[in-house]
C-alpha cells in the first residue's frame, strides 16, 4: 500500500469513526405497541420491506423488538396465531443506541448481539429512529475482499511479519474472523487490536490460539523463510 493511499485511507477512516448514528439512521420508523397483532406485524414487514419492528409503550419508550425471525420462530413452535400480540412475540429488553453514539460503536454492538438493526433512542429512551446493518455498510463502502486483503497485507505480513499460511482471515459484512495458532498471547492480542483499526471493520471475532502466554517478541520469518531475531513490537495501543 502506498503512502498516499494510506494517508487518504486514514482521513476517510477518521471521518467514518466520527460519524454519528443520528446522521445515518432512518427517522421515519414503523412502530408497534404491546397489543399489536402478529397479523399486523407480518403485514407491515411485507408492505414496508422491513425485517423488524420496534415495540414502544405509551410514552414511546422502546420495550422490545419483533423481528421476522421472531415471527418465524412462533410459527415453527405452533404459536403462529394471528391474534398473538407484539408483547408476547418481541425480544426484550431491546438493545438500543443513542443518536450521538458513533456508527462504529453501533456496528460492534450489532455484531456482539447478533442483530441486524438497533432502535435509536434519545436521552429519555424514547424512539427517534432505526439503524440497520445496511445503513452501516453503505457508510463504510468497502468490500469484504478489500478488508481481507488489507488485514493480510498490512497487519499479518507487513506489521506482525507472520506467515500468512498460519492465519486464516475471513470477512463477512465488515466482521473479520481471525483464526490460527500463534506463538504467544501477545501476538494474538496485537493482531486483533490492529485489525479493529482497519477502515470498514465493524467487529473482530477472535478464534486465535497460542503456544504460550506472554508478550509478542518479534516476527517469525522473513521473505527467504529464515528466522529473524526478536525485535520490539510496534506500538499497538
């Protein structure tokens, strides 16, 4: 990667990290109340091409979310009566974000919770919008393959000097999964931290194992395949 590309990427990455949820969320949100029927929820999802509906109380405070998955689960378990209410179908408590939270933080919460959308609330927990994974991906606008190549080239090879054959990197929707057997716990921690900093990465799934606990002591190999002497690791804090 050239110096110019790195500088431009850094500026773009800094801009993305400053972006707030309120700037990219959908403000006009379809919402349900506890008594909204399953039939009505199903109709809304089809009509508005959405996969989830937040459930609010009388003060517009979010109390849960009904997803298409929740409705499908109810059908599979025999609880598909169209008269069932949102209150009995919803996942609760709802995972939410604030409009002034960073988009990067919201993306990581989505990955941690395994959800595709997050209701956006104000300081009094009232619904003001909805953020979806699609909103996040449009902002980052990098393909999974581009992210994977940068993790391998810039982190695995150029910074940590690891043998790429020993590290498996896969990316899906900006979520990077790293797996492999490394020399030390410090080496594994450095790989995860550096990967998180790459533009477009929304979360890192760590499936690394290591031979010993301890700090990273240096690269394992060079371009000729010869062992290299230990060196001080780069500053990854």
